[in-house]
C-alpha cells in the first residue's frame, strides 16, 4: 500500500498528500485510524493495485468545513496502470456495504480540483458535488435508509 500511495504522491497532482508514507503511518492513517470503519484492498498478479479507506468524521474537528457526526469520509487510491478497469467501483461496493452496516448517513469525498479522473470516478459511482473551494471539490454520497 505504501509503494502504491508513494508513487501517486511522487507523481503529484491527484492527492493533497505530500509526504511519503512509512508502514507505521499507513497503519495509523488508513488501516487502523481511531475513527476507522474499513479499509479495502485490490490485488492482482502485480500486487496491490488499489485501496479505499472509510473513516467517521471527527466530532471534535474545529477546522473549516466540519462534517456531521453521522458522516464518513473516503479516500481512494488506484495505480495509474490499472485505472478504468473497474477496480474503484469494486472497492466502493465493499466500502458502501461497510458504511451501511456502520450506520453512516453520507460519505464525503474531497478531491483536488486538478484531479479530473478522481472527480469523474466519484461522479460515476453516484457522488454529487456539494461544495468547492479554490483547491478542492467535495462530493457526497447519501446512503439510503
């Protein structure tokens, strides 16, 4: 997972993350975060080709644009070499099921404005724009109850 994410960070332009990930940071931020709901991995004969993590919004967040306590936020990373092959869609099937089981009301995706591939991906799987600023577009997916 670190190799995949570090390659994306090094290429630039699609993630707000700037510093390479160590194993410890990957575990802390994506695999076992304090408010984590789930982290799903896509593998092929090439190794790990994608992952998607879902985490509850932080009820103690005092920064800009806090999310409601019953919302979660999502992060998706897919290797450039396999984009467009349905990996993100399959990851979201697992993530959506975990969100529904956890009682999540809506999922937030915060996508850099220049990441047109990421924006298109989230739109294709049903996310809708709800806010933007100079750096990012925020999309939400409302879960049916």
